[in-house]
C-alpha cells in the first residue's frame, strides 16, 4: 500500500465486472489519493449508490463501463450526484 492514510478496502458484491475477473466476494484495495484517469477501475458513488466500473473520460463525457454484457454503461449527466471515491489498485481473489 503506497498511501496508507488514503487507502481503504472494499468487498465486491455482484457480477458487473466479471469479464475482467473481478467477481463477487473479491477484496479490493482502493486508493483515494490517486487522481482518476481514463481507463482506471474505480469505486464511484452515483445517485445514492456505490458501483465498481471502468472509468471512461473523453469528448466532454464521463461513462462508467461494466465488464458484463448484462449491464449497460452508465453515462454521467450534469444532474447526477457523482463522485469517484477511489482508484482500485489491487483485487484480491478468494481461492
């Protein structure tokens, strides 16, 4: 852990990132001190819920991309209550 004071752990619930091998029950190491960049895996807060998605930024848009065909991308609108809580640095798998 590079930034212990800004790091937290979260347990994955759900299967929206399963095609990137991030699955229900995995433990995430999340660094709040990192600036989110296009392509980062992030823990976000949107309209009252937390979600784990791939961050896509460009052309004036922010989109949260799932890694499971059953889920649709989430485009962040100006009216959305949105923030990135942190960038995922590690996913620890249960074996």
